[in-house]
């Protein structure tokens, strides 16, 4: 893992070295093992890097030049199949001065151009500059494991692994992107390529960008494309085993020890079991435990670790240790409003893990590749019900009202489900995953903010027009394309990089993704359960209690963790006359939500406990972002 940054078409060469130094220093946490920079003779192009040394520790310093000094690269991530690519390139006459994967990527680009990206197995964001053609080439991995942001404006073209590298450049405007803030309030993250800063974008996963005197050129080298096979359950299970093992072998490529997260769920438990039983690895595993049993999977993780006989460390998170200053620090780390409160335990497990290893394997991606979300089945059913006459759906809604007082939770869930059934296309999927419904926005935003939206509503775009696909298949597409890079992978990258830890995700390895594209939906999930094939495979490795365990989210009970005083402190922060969110969010909405949060009383027919504290966390994150960056509205 590294941090990369740079610019081209810099307007004032006299200040270029200072600007580049500032950009590099802003990413020091991502690469505590060293840093480097390069400035062109004309001082109009600069590349920077901060490095976490994992492969070729003495020889992998960056920016790295080709042997003929015509190209230079700054690279973040790992390419796991670099040894095979190097052998192929050597047969084609390419020479190498180091043992690093970075140099292999550079020579692969020289040999095959942008087509080289299709050959890379790994996670990466990269920038390559050609001194002859004066072209800058940027690219990002398939699913967006590694971030990359850019700005193209009057001040020049700037890029960085984090927004702070760009925002630290004098003259870069800080203006609110109104649509991105709307995405955030509805979903807890902005939908790429937008960021909350107008004019600054993230490079989309699976794409590349080229900057030259002719302008900016873009291309896509990978898309999630389903191609279902006719596998039966037995064949699919064995194919899953082989795909996961192949991915695990690749993800173990390292010159330093590799640890693993062990949450207690089936995804991480299966990975750790296969590492030990099939690959003979001496694994050290790390778990977060909570004082509240409804959120605590550490007993299951301990059961798995004991069965495997591995070293196991549990990080306990107790409400007596609640620290608002810590949360503020984490919110600042993102540079954007980010409303997923599971970033807190993610940071804590990363911080503890980094004390022992530089690299850890995580279970992210398992739900997306193997059908782990209940909402996939709900989307199937909602789409089928959506073909009912409107009168039929109205009757179902009327009948559901009987549960409003008898079972508020059931009423709330059925209301969301029927809302989804009555919606169409992207809005149907949005209704199943949002924290706020679009029709709630007028009561949320100040009128002056709403006017600037011009009717904008967030949209979870599918992969093209696939109107005949089941709803759950569409939702899988949306999750891979939007939710993974927008929420889950961003969270892991930012929290791990904050402590200089590299987290690898084998379930998003090349072999597993190819397998998942071929696996029919009915082998992934159904009304009977989720992760059908993965559970069948897990029966070979894990106790029945783990195999049959329902899905738990990796979350934190932030209301009880903060305690009464902490909740009151958040109330004071967000309702004070000086709160920045007053410029965007109606005070009446903030007061109503926070009063229920503090008193732990809410209308269960309208929102759950989880939804309540998540919406509070979303407001907290927005306030912190506004106060730190003070963007113009």
C-alpha cells in the first residue's frame, strides 16, 4: 500500500516543488516506510509517493523510472501475478532492475499500453508519465479497492489517493456538490464519480484516464458482466473452493508476514480455515468484540480460532471507552462526509493488527460474490410484485397498516418493501437500501439548498438495460458497481491506511470474481437463505454453528457505546446555533431525530434503532466535514 499524488500542466513552476512536497506530506500516513517525488525539468509535471514496503523492500522505492529513463510511475497497491507477468515480459525482451511489482506494471504498460490493465490481478491505483510523449496515464483497479481522485481546472490537473492531497493545493476551489450531498444523506456516501467537492472527481473502478496536450481521454477496461453457467450445486461448490484457493495463494504474495481479520462470520471464518487447512499457513487472526451481545461475534471467532489452533487477538470495545475525539479524528480522515459508523470498529481492529503485521486479509466482497444480503431476495420478490395492478399494491399497503400498532417493526419493513415494489428500475433498488426516502428530502433540507438540486434524486444505476433480470441480480450489479467502491471498500481503505496497514480482499480476487460472474443466482440465494454455495463449502471446514449462523453486519451500537453523556454531547454539537449543518439541514429535523437518539425513544413504525443512530452519525459526519473544510455553498 502507498499514497500517490501528482500534477501536470502546472501553471507556476517557481512553486511546483513546494506544492508537490505538501501533497506528498498529506499522505504520509499511507506510507510510513518512506516517500519520494519527481519534478520534470520544466517543473510542470510532478509525481509523488509515500510507501508501505511489502514487496521488494529495498528496491521498490518510488517514483520509479524505466531503465531508459523515458517513463516514470507512482503506484499504490499490489499486483499479485507480477512474477508471471515479469517472466512473460522478459521473453519479450524487457529488462528489470528491481524485484518489485511496480516495475513490472511499468514495463507491462510500455509493452501493451492500456491493454496491460486486463492482465493485472490485484488492487491498484497508478500514474505513469511518458517523458517523450508528455502524456500522463492514470488507472484504477476493477472494483475500486484502491482510491484515486482528480481535479482538472484552470490551476492544472491534480490527482491523489486521498482528497486532502488535492485540497492542500493553493487555489483549488472548495465548493459543495449539491447532488453528492443528497446522495450522502440518502445512502451515507456519495455516488461516484461525484465527490462532495464540486469539480473534484474519483476515477471510476475499472477505468483509465490519459492527460495530454490534446485534452483528457477516458476508457474502460473492465465491467462486471454476468455469464451464468449451467452448474449444479455440487459442481458450483467445487468450483468455489478452487477459485477461493487460487485467490488466497495470490493474496499471500508478500515479503512480510500476512495476518487475517476474523469477524466470526462465515466469510472471514472460511478464509482463515482454508488458509490453515489447505495452504498450511501459520495465521495470526484479529477480532473486535463488543459489550453488547447482539453485536458481538467474538465468541464465534474464538470458537473458530480454537478449532484451528491459531494465534488470536480480540480487541474489546466497551462503552466506558467511548471517545468522541476518536470519532472526530476518523471522520476527518475521510475528507468527505462518510456515514457508515462501522468505520469505528474497522479502525480499531486495523490499529491493533498493525502492531503485529503490515498486511491482513479481510472478508469484504463475500456478500457481493456469493449472495450474502437478504435484500437480494427481497429485490426479486419486489420486482415480481411490482407487476401487480396498482389496486392490488394499494390493498397490500392498506392491509399492512393493521400492523402499525401491533408490530411496528413488521409494519416498517413491509412499508419499505411495498414502496420498493411500487417503484421502478433504479428507484426500486434505492428504496431497499436507503436511510431516507427521496420524498423525505423536502422536510430534511433547507429550502435554499433544495432549490439548488433542481429535482435531483439519487439513482443506483444498473449495468445497462436488463429489464428481464430478477431484481436480486440487478441489485448484485448495483452493489458491485456502486456500493462496494462507495461504502465498503472506501471504509476499509481509509481506516487501514490511517494506521499504515494494507488490507487485501481475496473474495474480490480475479479467480473469485470470474467464478461469481458464472454462478447462477439461484445457487447464491433464495427465499430459504443466503450464501447457499458458500455455506455448502463451509460445511467441509467449519462447525455447524458457524455454517448456519445468520448474517450479522459488522457494526457498532453507537448509541449505547456513547452512553448518555456522549449522546447529549452530540445533541449539543448538532443543535448549537453555530452548527454548520444549519445551512443545509432544517433545525426541526435535527432536533426531532436527536431527541429520540438521546432519550432512546423512537417511532419504531418509522425507523429502527439502527436507522436512528445511523442517521445521527450521518449528520455528525456532515457537520465535521463542513467545519473542517468550510466549502462554499
